[in-house]
């Protein structure tokens, strides 16, 4: 499931990726939580420090 979430993330299908990662994270899987973090960074990249 995590691999599917990352595929959706790479295809910029953010809603589907979020659904998958949320379901996996709800089971206590750390990879699901990491996927949610990766999704957040993809949707809202950090600004560079100046």
C-alpha cells in the first residue's frame, strides 16, 4: 500500500496519495506517517533560507 501511495505521489495524484497514506498510518505503520510527511512537503515545499 505504501508503494501505491508513493506512485500516486509521483503522479501528483495528491488526494489519492493522502487517502492511502492516512489508511496505512492509521494501522500504526511508520511508513504511512513518512508518506504523509512526503506528501505535505510535495504540496507545500519549504522556502529557502535567506
